[in-house]
C-alpha cells in the first residue's frame, strides 16, 4: 500500500526543528510523535541551520521591497491599458451602432465555427 505524499507548512517544520534544537527529546521521539521520518527531520534541521543567517540579512528585505514596488508599477500599467482598451471598444461599439444600426453585430460578425 502506497502512502500519499504529505506537505508540511513552514511553521510546522520550524516548530519541529526548534523542538529538536532544544534537546529535550531525541529526533526519534519527535519523529514518532509527529508520524515523521527521522531523516526528514534531520534534513529540515540542516536546512534551518544553513539558512538561519537570512533572518538578519536586510538586503533580502530591500530586494523584496524593490520587487513589490516594480510589481505594483507593472500592475498599474496593465490596469491603465485595460481601461484604455475598454473605452476604445465601447466607443467602437457605439459608432458601429450609429453607422450600421442596432443589429449590426449579427450582420457583420461571423459566429465561431460557422462556415
């Protein structure tokens, strides 16, 4: 019988690793309590320790802030373009109706899959 792959949140992993680091229980005890493989917990602990210095790295925060600002600018540009295109489509529909009558769409547009 195969076991389905489980995913764990970062908060859960951190809680388990901190429990290991405290040293009050062995990795095997913690693994048994949480139905985990001890090797998985060792890998989490290794990654936790390896990446611990990023908590104090302010350049990561600055980069994230810059990316957020750039993302917001790009979103604003897209919203502006969508607004402009919506106005153009509305204007074209109005003018088409004035020139060709209210049922112009049925006369001049081809329905999908129609030959």
